[in-house]
C-alpha cells in the first residue's frame, strides 16, 4: 500500500526520507497509509466536506458519551460494580450496532497485516516512551496529592471475583474502545479530514469520554499513541493488546497496593 505525506497528501515512495512535493522530512508521523478515496475524502480535498459528512460520527460519539455520562452519574449516586456492567453492556451494543450498519466503511481495520520489522522497532520505542510518560504523569499526580479514582474499588468492596475485574476493566475497554475510537471514529474522520486531524480529534474525544479532568492529558496522549499504532500497523489488534496490557497493569498495581494480590 502506498504511503502519503501528512502535510500535503502527496504520494511517497517506499523508504522516502522527504516529500517530493513539499520537501518536508518523513518521520514516524510523516508518511502513513492513506484512507481509500471515499466520496467524502474527495469532497474534503476539494474543500466541500459538509455537516452531512460529519453527522454520523458525531451522532455515534454523542450516544457513547451520553451513555458514559449517565452511568457515571449512576455510579456516583449509588457506588458499585453493577453500573459498570450496564455501562459496558450498552457501550458494546452501541459499538456492535454501528459496526453492523457501517461495516463496509470500517472493515479494513480488522484485516490482519504483517508489519515490517522497521515498524515493529518504531512501535517498541514509542511504547517505552509512552509508558514512562504515563508513569511519570501518574506519579506526579500522586506526589501532589491530586485525587485519583481507583478502578478496582467498587469490585473489591462488593467482593466480586478477580476475573470479573479483568473482564470489565481490561478486556471490554481494550477491545471495544479500540473499535469505537481507533476503528470507527478515527477511520470515519480520516474520510473527511486529514489523517493528522483525525488522529488528534479521536484522541481528544477519547480523553473527554473518560469524564475526568485529572486524566485528560494522560488519556489524550494514550489516544494519540493508540491511534498512531493503528495507522502504522493498519489494523486494531496491536492497539487492543496494548490497551488491555496497560489496564491490566493498572489493575494489578491497585490490587497490590490495596493488598488484594
């Protein structure tokens, strides 16, 4: 598959270091696999992308954000894991429903592609950088005494089994949040906007949906990272594994801190 310059949309030869049109250097974010030429993408390049092109993305996001807000308020009013179960169930239903109705537009992110060795090295390097950034960020929050919500708290208080904690905090978000944000939203936005704009917007929407100003920065960076992984690999599976691994590590740290493991 051909690569494209993020600055001017010119096609790039494999291994090119500079764009032949605008002359900008091609780095980790310089040349990424382009989306197919959907009609909305053609409109965007001609400067005629409209509200009609955006309404489906905004409608889907409004549904999942509204669901998250509703169950967040329910959790605040009556703490316990039951609200999380209903929240996850509704979220999964919304994501699967959208996939069923719009499969043709997002099917490509489910096609497994064999990544090149160079991209695996890039992925490993960026993983390390993002990991240390997130560790530093949360350590700083703890040092300054900023309140942090413990994800496992409602489950341990209700004496729910360990497998339910991992299913609802690691497995479900790792799979379905990746489908929703890096699969549906990022893909659909890239048909309307530039690849870079789609990447940053989905990261912002991802961080907003978690409904906590304290973690907006960390989850924005995480959204950028997972969106970049989706672009560099061409599919969602690496992002799903990384998302689940990060959540699992957070769960284990919380349980160890609270003496649960």
